[in-house]
C-alpha cells in the first residue's frame, strides 16, 4: 500500500562500511527510498546466521536478482520446528511483558498482532508445507478454535473488546505459544 515500507533483502560478497555507504546511497536515490528497510549481510554472515531466523526471511523473499540457491543449504523439517519454537518463545516473552507493563492491555495486545501473524504462518507451514503469503491465504489453513481466535487479533478485531475478552485472548496466546514451544 502507499503506507507500506519497502523491504529489501541484499546479500553481498562482504559487508564493510564502504559497502553500507554505497547501499545507503543507492537506496536514498530510489523513489520513496525513505520507506526502505530490510536485511543486509555478507555471504559469510549468512552462512553463520541461525537457521530458524533465516527460514521466514527466505520464505518471504521473492528474488528479483539472483536467488537463494547456492547461498544456503536447503531447510529441513527440524529447521522449521526450531523456527516455530524460537518464534513462540519470543512471542510468549513479549505477551507476558505486554500484559504486565505499560498502558492499556488491549493496545499492547494489538501490538503483538504482527508477531502472531508471522508465527501462525510458520506453524501452518510446519504442519502443512504451505506458506501463506497473506491473511486471506492463512485464513483457509487455520486449525481449531485457538488459531481462529488468535487470527482475529491479526485482523484487528480487538476494537471495542472488553477487558474480559482481552484477558481471555492473552490467556489463549500464552497457552498457544507455550504449546508450540513444547
């Protein structure tokens, strides 16, 4: 959309400050370059990066020039399980923190929606082998009332929810994340 950022993934032979300066100049000269963000690393760093962290990056990337072939070995089912576990532990921590600290519970829960969406996609991919690019695709792959309830958070259905509903959704989120870690 007009409000969206421009996600760029770039893998260079090596990253040093000269390469970063050249990248900054190239992005700065792009139309709407101020919206650019993303991931940049060198080949050596890419091979050392935690596999669970790379999985979603690779799944979310549509190569325009080059590709992942030859840069990374294929991902295994164990990599997917580890990606789900890592995402679930990070989300669990964030949900506990959001519940305990800061402003209104509903606003903090809404702030977790993007992480919930990413983790739902990974869980569906782990379970089915299908990677859903958007909410519409994901909606067709959900399993059970727990995932459906969490998906409502991704759709922004919290508006007007009372505190009991919000607390219930936190409970569902914590239990789901805990279960995924197991």
